[in-house]
C-alpha cells in the first residue's frame, strides 16, 4: 500500500489556502452572473407587471406576478450560466474554467506520480447483477490498461434485499474477482439491512474501512469511467490539498430507445457548455451529484456524517438527496468543492422512456424539497444555500409555470366574459379605457423564448465549429438538433405535469420508496401509459376547449402546452420505442461522438455472463479485507435551542 491516509488539516490552515489565490476574480465572476440574472429578472417582471396592470392588480394577477418572478429568476440563472460557458469554450477554449489560467491545471497535473491509495466504491441496491458486472469490468479494464491499477481497490457495497438477486450478485462478484485477480483488488460486502439507503451504505463502509484509503471515487451501478479520467482525479486531489471533492460531468450513454437517444444527444451537446459556465462562477463551492466524483476520505468522514431531519417523511426522516448536503457540509468546514470540466471520460446510463425517467424524478423531487428545510442551517456557504434553492426550484418551477398558465388562462376568460368598467367607485372626470398591450406581450414572449432557446443555439454553434463530424456531419447534426428541439417542446408539458403532481404529493404527505432505478430501455404498454397520463390528456383537452370557447386567439399561443398534454399517452408510448431509435440511427441521426471516442469502455460486454457460466466450477466469493475503522461523527444541521 503506497501512501497512508493524511489527517485533516486544521480549519485555519485550509482557509489559509483558500481558493481566492488560485481562482482569481471569483467574487467578480459571481457578482457579474448574479447581477445579470437579477437584471434579467427585473426586466421580465417589469414587463409582466405592465401587462397585468391595466384594470388594476387583482389578487389573482398579484399571484401570477409573484409566481412568474420566482420562475423567471430560475430560468435567468441557467441562461447566464450557459452564456458564460459558451464564451469560455469559444473565446477562452485554452483556459481552465476554474482558474481562467491559459494552461488548465489538469495538463500540469498529468505528469504527477500517484502516491495515494484510492478506493472505487459502488453502492448497489437490487440492481441487475449482469449490468453491475459489465459496468465494473469496463471501468476496471480501462484502469488496468493505464498500468496504475495497483494504486486502486474496488469495493462493491451491496444493500440488496431481494434474495434471488443477492445470490446472482454474489456469483457475479466472485466471477469478477477471478477475472481481475492479480490485476485489481476486488471486494464485496453485503449489509443485512438498508439503513440510511445509499448515504448510510457509504457511511458504513467509511467507518469500517475508510481509514485505509486517502481518496474514494463513488460510482453508481451504471457508471463507467475511463482509466485516464480516474488517474486525473487522483492527481488533482494530490495537487490540490485544500479540495475535498471534485465532481466530473457524467454524460448519458448506451441508450437504445427514442427517448434515451434524444436525451443522450441533448446532454452531449449542451451539458459541457453549461458545466463550464457553472464551474466558472461556482469555483470552490460547486455541487456534488452523488457519483462519478472523487472525495478526500478524511475530510468526508470528519464532516459529512448526515443526521436525520426532524419530523416524519416525506419532508422529515432520512435525507434522500444526500449529495447536495454532503457537499454543503464539506464547504462549511472550509474545504473546497470543485466541478472539473476538463476531465472527460465520465459516463452514466439513464431510464430509457419518459415514464421511468419521471419515476426517478419523483424520488429526486422529495429529496430536493427536503433541502428547503436546510436553507437556514448554521454556517453554510451562500452558494450551498443557492444549490439547495435551485435544486428544489427545478421541480417547484413546474408547478409554478402550470399555475401561471392556468391562472393566466382563467384571467383571460374572466376578462372575455365581463363588461368593461369605464368608471371607478370615486369621482372620475374621464372614463378609463381598458387597453391591451400586445407589444409588451410580444416582448415578454420573445424574451422568454430567448432565455429558453438561445442556450440550445449556442451549443449548436459550438459543436458546428468543432465537433460536427462526431455527430454525423453538419447536415445530420442540424437535423438531429432540430428533432431534439421539437421533441423537447412536446415533452416539456408532460414533465411539467409530472413534476407538479410530484410536488403536490410531497407537500400533502405522500412519501416514496427509494428502490433500484429502471435503466434498461423498455416500451411502455398502452395500459400503463394511459394509467399515468390520461389525466394530463384530459386536462389539456378541457383546458384548450374552454379557452377556444371564450378566447379563441389564445389557442395558438398555448399550443406548445396543450398539444403535448393532449398527446401525452402516445408520446409516453413512443418514448420507449427501440424501433424508432434504430430507424434514426440507420440514417445517422442523433449520433454522439462519445461512443466512438470511448468504444472499449462503452461496449456491450454481453459475453461476461456466458463466459462465467462456461467455467467448470463456480468460484468462491472471497471475504472482505480486515477492517480499518474510523470515526464519522454526525453533523449538526439545525440551530440548537438556547
């Protein structure tokens, strides 16, 4: 074992190495983005106020204005992050988004010898053993090919509760140990319970074996990471002693359904640009997404032990979206948390149809709404609180947009059915002439469309100039981008309806089971699609019928909303279609460059189970290594009463 775990530096010493010296202008960057987002929100809110003000601001219109302000601010932050990423990648392509230095740090760190011990930890819970085996084997073989695998240990941390899956899981891990014997140490541990879910699983590992390692790379069951990317993360942690967590940008891959291919294309095109912009202003207070990231174990163990939230689920009890909170606790302790966009080769899989994707979002909705209870937690960095707020707003904004649209439609219907009031209650010499403001409505619609669509255009321009060949050439690339944009418009109202229902469910006390994700693409049966989306189609139909009856001119303006809702059962059904995805693939559409650039890492590897079955005897599963215990104290997240 080369290197020993380093003890956590004192808080004062870590603050002495604060990122201000290495991240020049960070305060100015944050102020600039915040100022632009605030100005954008004020302009949009001002336009909406002038649109609503003729005839007076009624309680209904006041509610519309308040909801609009919240959602517009959230959109503005995402817009300016994307714009920042665009200019960084276009005009400052040779600079590091974190430091703005001409030579990115990862280039200098690439020459450093590895001297620390790193564990690759994969928590799993009732996952497909074949998928876990394939993902781990691909990552392990890529790491072994670097010649540096002896600095790493692989731990599979099972929380599986299904007995049949547990038997197959143990068999698969035994076969993996045999295949990698002498090349990479592989260990398997299964807990008797699922206490604390994923966070509890990792915490239990840290308390039993964490002191044996310096760093931990957390992998999900569908994570695949290039060996050179893993080495880059370890070298970055060695070279940056004040950093406790470095998050990579995992891109979805290996998608075979229509929805999966659309999401894979969109992420490949837009995620790197958005991440570069976020990295530039988040700096030393970035976020953690729970996987494909490296942690400094001593810091994590000292400062990231999670307590339960007071009260009962869904807003109390175990913290479900633990990753945001762990990043906030590390930053509170003086450690830096960084988003590293220069290390590619980080991948994940995702649900292959709209319904399974929404089910995953249902769990995240509950977890992110819990974060609203932590906004006043003592000692948190301001950006950590912002991460909590933006994470919750990502789901709450759907309910707010739906409320705005319904309230706006209701207001228009009420105006259409009411007689105009030319005189108020007091003395009035001249009548009041109600007047529509079509020019302001057009300006606000244009502004909103710009905030939502311009980032897509910027991502398209970046790829056209540099990476179009990886997407099948410029013509196919532009057609793919057009197809993805149209699909996004159709699917957005459905996700808005799902998220709205999820938020209402959480706020009314409905909790959710946190089980294994559905990652394999599947076609959604008509019965299942109708059961989950028929209310959306009914809402869309009744909504547009009422508007058409009273205010026909609004039908076309609301088409991007009601068409998606009305067609939601059909769109959910089509989202899981492998035939449609294959048809597009044969014509070179929705291609992405990552499968070609990382072909060996992302190959199917369907032969593993067959090869293991062909062996004469089933290998015995080796027990975990001797424990190296360490403390992981529970942290305080609420102010103690005086």
